[in-house]
């Protein structure tokens, strides 16, 4: 069962409107929240954290389809 609060890089990129390379560059530069890392190839972001980051930048967030 998937957890709708967990978003992988693909979903985050779609929500934020950037590419995967930019996402990880922003994370490395401290411009975007770090993901939760469960393993070398398993990482995710929590939806409320990403939505809060967007709201802090003036982006209206509807809460997303959960």
C-alpha cells in the first residue's frame, strides 16, 4: 500500500515544476528540503514539507489529491 504523504522525486518535480537534476542540485545547495533516505536508491519527501516550502514562496497549494 502506497503512502500518499510520501512523494518520490518524480512527483516532487511535477509538483514544483522543475527537473530532476535541478531538484537534487537545489537539495545540495540547501535551497530545497532534504529527502528522507531509506537506502541508496530509496528516498522520498513528505507532502506537507514540500507544500509548506511552496507556500513560503507564495505558491498557492490546494492540498493535492490524496
